[in-house]
C-alpha cells in the first residue's frame, strides 16, 4: 500500500543551479586545489557576489542559490527535516571545489547513522541482488553523526569527476533517525530506486556555471595630455592589468589567470577634451562574460609659447607707444591657429615716475591661454628738498625738547616721506648739559633721498632744590577724637558732660575719612593731628589711624558697633558708655606710634568712636 502511495507522488525532482561569480580577494591564489578523499566538515555559510551592469560598477551582494533543498522523509510519510545541496570553496582560494550536502533534522529527531552516495552514473549506486540500495556500502558514512540534528558532508568535485561547465548528478541520501523510543529510516525526496522493492529514493541535481565573472570596484576616468586619440594608453588584455586600474575580478569556477580579457575598438568623440570610450569584457572558461566601459580623455592643457617682449624705457608719458599685437608672436604644441589679443595696461606710480605693465594674451584652439607682459618705464631721478627745520635751542630740565620738522618739496611726489633719527649725547656730569640732535631725510616714491637737515636742542640740568628743614616732633599731651562733619555728634548731645564725638549711623559699604582732633574741648576746633580711615564692606570694618609726621600716640581705643555708644553689661544691668577704657579694641605704646589698624566684624548700620592719647 505504501509503495502504491509513493508511485502516486510527483517525485523525480531535478534541482538546477546557476553558479555565481563569487567575490574573492584581489590577491586570489591561482594554484588549483589538490584532490582529496571523501570527507566531512562543517557546512560553509553563504557568500556575497558582485555584479557589474553596463558601464556602472555596483555592489549587489547576493546569496549563492541553493542547488537543491529536498525534504527528508522518515518512514515514508514523516517530514523529519531537509537535505540542502550547495557549492562550497573548501580551501579559501576563491574557487568552488566541492558540493556541501547538509542533513538537517527538525521536530525532535536526531541521527543515529548517515549514509550518502553521489555520482553521475546511477548504475554505480551500491545495491543488493534485489535491486535495493545498500546504505552501508555508500562511500560517505561519518562515524560522529549519532545524536546530532544537523550534519554536512563536503564532496570534492574531483571525487565526482565534475570538470565541465554543466553536469547532472544523482544523490542517494539516507539516515537512521530516532526520537524518543521511535526509530525510522529516512531518505531525501526524489525518485524510487527500486519501484518493486524498498521505498528508498534518489534525487537528480543539475550543476551548471552560467554566471559571468564578478567585477567590483571602480575605474576612474583616465586623463592624458595630448593632441589626438592616439595619445591614450593601449588597451590591456589580462585580469592583472584591469585590477591595477582599481577593479577586483573573480569567478567561482575559473582562476584569474585563465579569465579572458577582450576590448572593443575605441569610440572617439572629438572636442576639447577628446573623449575615448573603451569597453572591456571579462569571459570565464564557460563563456560567461561581464563588461564595463572605461572613459579616457585626451586633454590639451598646454598653453601656447609667447616670444619674450623687450622692455621699453621713456622719460615722458607722451612717449609711451600704443599697443600693437603685430609685435607679438606665439607657437602651440598641437599646431593650429593661435589668437593674439591686447589685454590691458596696468599703471603704477604717477605721472612723474610711471611703470606700465602691458599684457597680451595668446589663445589656442582648446582655450589654453598664455600671457606675455611688457614693461614700459617712465623714470623720475630728482631728489626732494627739505627746508624750514627749527633753529637750535637751549632749555632747562625738566623741560622736554621740542623740534620743528622741515617741509619737503619734490618735482613729482606731492608727499615725500620724511623720516628722522635722534642722536642723544648724555651729560658728562651733574652740571653738564644733555644734547639731542634730530636729523631729517625726505624720500620720494621712487627712492630718491634728499640732503639731510638737522636741529639741535641743548638741555641744561635742573637747579638743585634746597634741603627742607627737619621736622621736630610736637608735644601736645592731649586727647584726640575722630571727627567728620557729616556723621559726628557730640557727647553733650546725648546728655554727657565729656567732650568728644560718636559718628554714625553709617549704613552703606564704602570708605569713610575722619580727622583726628586733639584738645578740641568739645568744639570742632583743636589741633588736626591726623586721620582715621574706615573701610566698611557690609560685614567687616577696617579702621586705620594715621598721624601727621610731627605726632605720635601712646594709648589707642576704638569702638565700632550698632549703637551710638558702647552697650555693655555692668553688674546686673546693661549700660551705654563712651569711656575709652571700656572700648573693645585698645592698644598701648608707651614710646608712641604714628599708625594703627583694627579690623572689626560688624554688619548693618554702624557707629564709630575713635580715641587716642597724643604725646
């Protein structure tokens, strides 16, 4: 019953493949791989190929097509996986040299045995007398397949005699598979080997090379200097020469050295540049060809050669000759007519001394331009004259010398450049003068220099000032308080009988200056013996006493706070006091000092009471 079912199946599958030109390294080995005995190894992955279409190099990565993808039938009716046949390069030399036949199980099945036969003559398939296949006699029967779910066997081309561009082969793929306690025989889908015997099957595959060589990379336009299409390089005739242009060429079946390179006759388009189109075709051993077109350009970028023009020297502008193209001659490397034209006169200088650069152009048939310049000079040789410099003078230090510059006149240059140099002769001693001499020179635009003129200033030393008298210290033995008309209030204004001042409130950061008045007796009068400077930044106040040179102070007391008097604890209560001996900042110098600085941490509105005893 099963045999009748198999007879009704549409087997007899034939798998065909178009062998692609595999992309390989441009340093491809060119030695053919040695023949090897049947072997097994891990299956190769898919590779990329690159195709060249028309004249444009493109990179189209494609997967090598599968030669065959056949179902693995277990027990005739159970789909247990598949059998995949691909070409493979086993020695990485860029040339396919074997068929990779991969067994793949699904659905929980695993191998216990694998047997494979492939050949071009089906009669050589190992069989018994009944015509049934004998898997144990198949040449490929790996010993390490048990327990695996996939396995790949590489069959060298040499083992199956594949040397042509196309061949047909028969594949009998057998396996014993297990799943749990179930054990089955599996064959790849195909045609029954013995229609009257076992249900074993074989498959028919077609291996063919129908793909052109791979050409990848890019070829830049070639530009050469020349005058005709004959100046382009000759066409090349081998792969190595094409790869030297920037391409990478390979084929899955044909070694590079065996690829044939041909080219069509050049197609020439006249013009500037001359464009040459050259089409190359690379053909493999099976007649598959791939073409691309190279563009070559012949450019004439060489300008004509113009004969040198002699310079012209004249004295006056009216003597300058008009431009004359008949005086100019030129030749060109490619022959043909050279057109001469006047370009311009560029004038520099002025009417008295003029340089005219006259330019002519010479243009060939491709627009290459050469220029020739002719120099016409109108020269001025008269130097400027200096007049009106200041007279010599004598001054006394610390006066500084004052010089009167001359003016310059010139026959051509309205504004000659005047420069000067100062030479200073230092004084020989404290009573000797210093002498400064300034010398001027005028130069016109053409470098003509005038005769120099000079002015001398003698500087006598300043008189020696008299020695100031020695300041003798003044003895006051008096009390001094700080005073400032904007901030001071007398102690009496607060009901106190003592004399002195409290200063404030001071609300803003800043620098405040007070006079130190001694013996004032409560009045603004008294003797001004120095200053008190308070620098307030909002968080600290720095107070500096500074006495006049004639005075010194022995006892120094300072209060800076937020109340008009010092507010302090006294016994069981707090009192306000202006007694200097109670002030928190105090120092004593029996011998006396002329300055003292205090720094007080304080913020907000502040008051200042500063006291000192003046010796």
